[in-house]
């Protein structure tokens, strides 16, 4: 692990489950590489579209501020420095 940070596995908190680093990185991949909408990403994980929207915004803010997303970095995602947006076809 870089900087001694532990991988966040997610946890159950009563009525909801937090998003793990791996799940966050996969949400970003589905958005960037597959071009899926918030709703389709949410369906993939059986979550609300608000969850996918929140994590994609979190990614973008982290990249703009720090140059990378720490959750993606912890799982060694190739997209750690990417702004999460759908790829447009040429």
C-alpha cells in the first residue's frame, strides 16, 4: 500500500452499506471505459443512482485538487488520475 494506507473494504452500517475502495474504482471504470450512466452503474452494484453520482463527483474533485484519487490509488487503478466522464466517440 502506498503511504501505508489500508485498503477500505466497506462495511454495513444498519440500513446501508458503505462503498469499498474496489467498488469505487469499479464505478469509475464503468463510467470512463464503458460509458455507463449513473443509473446503470447503480444497477450493477444494486445501489441508488445517488451513490454512483456521489462517488464519481468525489473522484473528480480529488483529481482536480490532488492530481489523483486516493481510493483508486489504494487499489492500484489505472484511472487514479482520470476525470470520470463518459468517453465520446470520434
